[in-house]
């Protein structure tokens, strides 16, 4: 059986966890491994300030708090995304105005956003699907024109760029995930990126349960106490130690994944050219971080048949998001607009096995099965 995702271990995870435990400096959060991971991102990608969190969902919740979201506020989110992109804002009382996807890739269609902006709109949440950049130039232009915050959901977008600049560096705030299904993992884990200076002080306070503990440890205040709302958003040093073992191998992990992605693309191109399937369209301004390899079928029936066929032949391929605007929780709250491109991906997109330890031989097996499936039709 070729599984859909197998978490990759670099080999140093237990060693660093042991180090964290043995040194006995600090087992709770914001210790040496946490700082090392945060600095890695700040230095490599030029992010202004990074704070590890226990998940990307947590980082998005911090973003919703930082943007002071409350009842009556509207937040623009693509409907084709994971629940958390919307949920973090819904918890603060926001109404979600769902945006449709582009016709050539699942990212939100910037041409259709401006019509959704009202005097109540406070935030736009671009989600870089499969690690491929949204049109950040246009999104930032709209945000400036209408005075909106931009919160990038960069959960899948580690080490990927828009016009040569790393994703996660465009929004006032951005959120990454290290969930075991992502390129770089720590089991559960995430990170908030604060690019706008104005949010830094408050972000640290929200992160540490509403206290100014971080300022105290830097010696900026002589005692710390309860100064704001917040939560326990920071992970323990064991999680950060695991993450560090992964970050050390980032280049290797990325180059292996890209090799596999390119192999898929090369082998499936003839089927796409013959019009059977569509392959991911990477816009000129975007790079590919090989987070995911997906194909888009012609119909729900065809996709179900393909997934079944692959399963019968020992390959686990999976569909992805169900449209959030028609989810049981939100369908009654949605304004009723049809979002046809989003529904199309919900019905027709299939993700193929993609993980570090997959072999090129296995990629070939998957691709010949797909070719066989379409030959029979
Ligand atoms: C994985 C993912 C999340 C959630 O990440 P967690 O770390 O599991 O909270 C949010 N948004 C997108 C687009 C994701 O892919």
C-alpha cells in the first residue's frame, strides 16, 4: 500500500528532545529551542518577529485577537480552505464573507474580492493553497486602499515565494503550521509571524496568558502581571526541540519533495495535454514548495471512481476541502452567494501520495495506474 502521507523523521528529533530534558534548563515554553527556531525563521526569511504556537489554528486565533475582531466585523476568507482559517475569526464574533477560488487554481480570486468589501470589513485572509502564492501584490493594494489587515494563512506555505520574497512576509500577520501533514513537522505545532511593528508588544502578551512576562525576562520591567487577554499559546521546549531537528534539514526535505513533485508533473503532463485532467497551474509570480501534488478531474463521479480504482490497486489518494460556505455550521449564516469554482475543487480535486520517503518508483506506479484508469475510459 502506498499511503497518502507518512511523517518524515530526520533522525535528530529524540536527541534534541533528550537534550531539552537533560539540560533541565526549561521544559516549558520560550526556552532555548523555541528561541533557536524563531530566530531561524527571522534570519532566513526576514520575518520581523516569530512566535512558536501549539498549532496554526492558535496562531490564527492570536491574529484575530490582535486585529481586535468583534461582533459586527466582517472577514474575507476563501471557502476552499481548512476550517481554522475561518474559525479563528468566528470565535471572536466575526461574520465570514466567503470568497470564491480562481478558475485555474484553488486560491482566492482577487478579481472578485473588491465587491465583497464593505465598511465593516476588517481583515482579508489569503490562504496559499498547496504552498502556491496568492496574488499578494493585488491583495496588499486592496488592503491599503480600504484600510484592512492582511492575515496570511501560510499553513502550507513554508519556503515558498511571491515575486522572490518568502510567503509569510506579506501580511501584517501570518500563520504557519507544523502539523504532521505539512512539509516541516512537530506533531502539532505552528507559528505566528508578526510583520507589523505595531502588533509585536501585544502579540508577546497574548502569547504568555495575558502577562508581560516576556518583557520581565528581558529586564524591561521589574515585575510582571496580568495586563491583557490572552491564552497559553506557546508550545513546550520538547515540541520546539523536535521542530529544530526538522528545520536543520529543511533544504534536504524541500529538495527531495520538489524532485518527487517534478516527477509527478512530468509523468502526468501527457494526460493533461490530452484533456483528461488538469494539473496545478503555478502563476508566474509564485514558486512551488512541493507541499502537495494534486490533479483536478472532470466530475465528482469520475473523481470517486479514480480514488476507488487507486485504492483497489494499493494507492491511497484523497480529496480535500468541502466548501465551508455550505458546511453544516455555516450554511445558515452564509449570504447565499454561489461559489462555483470552490465547489468545483471540492468535487473534483484529488491529492496524490506526497512525502519525503516516497520513492520515484512509487510515483511511477501511481502515475501508471492513473494512465491505466483513463485508458479504460
Ligand atoms: C493545516 C492547516 C491549518 C491548520 O493547522 P494546524 O496546525 O493543524 O492548526 C490551517 N489552515 C490551512 C490552510 C492548513 O492547511
